[in-house]
C-alpha cells in the first residue's frame, strides 16, 4: 500500500511538473528547449544531491538543518586551501571536501545518538556553529574567482556527452542511493527505524546507530556539494547558500517524504527538487519577482503535508474497517 501511495504521489508530482512546463511554454516557448531544460537540471543539481541526503535523514524521523552551513563551511575551507596551494591535485581537494562534510555530519549524528538531543536542536546549533566557524577562518573576507586556480573552477563545468560534470554527479548520486535504499541492509534499516522504531529494536536494528549513519551520509553529500557549489560559482563567503536548507527540506516534503519518517523515495526527492528548480528558473522568464519563490515553496509544503496527513488518516480508517470486519 505504501509503495502504491508513493508511486501515485510521484506520478501526480511528475504531472504537475509537466503542466508547469506547459504553462511556462505558453509565455516563453524557449524554456522547454532541450538545451534550456538541461541547464535547469544543472542549476538544480546541488539541490538534488542535498535533498537525497536530507531524505535519508527524514526517513529515520530526524531532520538536518545544518546542510547548507555544512556546504558553506566545506566550500570555504577548500577554496582557502586552493588559494594557499593551487597546485594540489583536484582529487585531493574533493576528498577533503567529502571528508570534512562527513565529519560534520558524524558530529550531528553522535549528538543525536549518544546524547539523545533532539535532531532539530542539534542541527540548529551546529548550523550556527558552522557559520561562525566560516567567519573565524576567513575573517569575513571573500575568496573570489581570480584567486582560484583554473582547474579548481573547471571541473564542475567540464562537459561530458553534452552535460556538465555537475549534472553527471547528480545523476550518479540518484542511481547510487536508489540502489543503496532498495538493495542494502542499511537502506532497509532507514525505512524500518522511521516506520516503527520499537519494532526495529525487536528486529535487532540499532536505532541510534542507523540515525548516525543517516546524518553521516547527509554530511558527506553536503561536503561534496560544498566544493561543487564554490567551484561552479567561483566565489566563497560567509553567507553562501544562506537559507538553502529550507529549499532542501521543501524538496523532500513536496516529493512525498513523510516528516514522521519511514515513507519516501529517491525519485520523490528528485521530483520535489526539480519542481522547485523549475519554479526558480521560470519566474524571471515570465516576469514574476523571484521573491514569490518563497511563497510558492511555502504553499507547496503546506499542500504536501496536508496530503500526507490526509493519506495517513485514510489508511488508518481502512485498517479499522478491516479490524471490524475480519475476513
């Protein structure tokens, strides 16, 4: 039943995206040109990568509000590292980015697992800590394009088969975590912990450790995105991606990932991110202020949560009816 519900939600969201594209095409037909849609996907790639990490955290009945700050701190560190030693191999820079992001994610996970602090409290705190650390490291200064090496900036923009490397990384992330969630013991544990943590304990699953790994994965993806973001836009500063964590959570909720945990899919997170990405790119085209994006995102979140709540009540009534009339 849950899989059927998810497929229905994803089909509805995919239909809404197609309808949105059709409406935009009425005002500006060039928006749906393949080349432009590829650019929209590339612009949305960082949101897709972060939304997949956030989805895994939400599956375990947690939330990570520090992903954008993790991205910003990691991006600043690798940018400053590149300025200090521009000859470092790119693979080393990317490894440092993923390693630092992973460490920050592990810190969140340990606070939730070992100290039992509510995830929203932990990640609100670390979000502030990470932003403050950026200021301390950089003294409030920017790292600009002319200070970065050409190789550092070129990697996310390099073209392979007509798509930038940034897009291919997002596609690889989608495929990898689809496989992990559907084919591995850890992936099934994420769903089990969020669906019914008490039953998960009886099944031999360590709830705290599973949540720790969810935060670790989210941190690793945030670290990777930190390098990709800074290299693509060729700038690093304290407020980079400020507020982006709200877009990440919105993408998950719109994509049908239940805030209560246990329900969601990689496909839903990707569709939710694409929905927001299309809105963000389309608003200037149809002469609507980008500030409306916040209102549209907020309305979409409320509608998505309302649909989730209604579906939960409907399933509850069906179970009760079956109990009243046993076969």
